[in-house]
C-alpha cells in the first residue's frame, strides 16, 4: 500500500476505534497478530483495554496533529482529551477534564496495523495526581 493509504488507515483507526470506540472496526483495521508494545496487548487484550478506558475516560477524543509516513510505517502526533469518570491505574474518578499529547508509531502490512508503540507525555498522569517514579 502507498504511504497515503497507510496514513488513511491510521487516521481512520484513531477516529473510529480510539475516539469512536468501534470494536467492529478494530477487527477490520488491526491484524490478527496485532501487538501493542507499550502494554504487550494482543488484539483481544487491546479491545478489553479500550473498553476499560472508555469507562475511565469518558468522552475520550483524539485530535491528529500530524501524520508522517515512510514505507509501511506511520507516526501520528496527537492530542487526547477526556473526562476522568472511572478508576484508572488505581486512581479513583476525579471528574477532571484532562488533556495529553503523544506520538504513536504504527507498522502496517496489507492495510492492517500489525503493531503500534505509543509514547505519551506525563501530563495525563500529572493531571490525575499520579506521581512519576524518580
């Protein structure tokens, strides 16, 4: 697939799956052997994690600031906004509106995401009062 086609898959994934929480679209856009490198989640675990985050972070919305692609790789620079309405990382709901910025590396094969590796800034944890280890 072309870099533009790969970017379109990532854009659609971030809008329909991460923001829209469409697990049906996750099955379409994520390869059966998908792996998330930050958590080690496979496809089934990712879908469970997304369901949990939907409860913890209501109204979670991603805004794509930039997509850069080369070959089968796409990097997305994004901002996420949500309201902390459920337990997250053992922190009780605070009702706070939060915002976090990050980058995610995606690798695609035949139009499906086979792996991703997200990196977010510590501002999400700080907004929730979670202390970063020294």
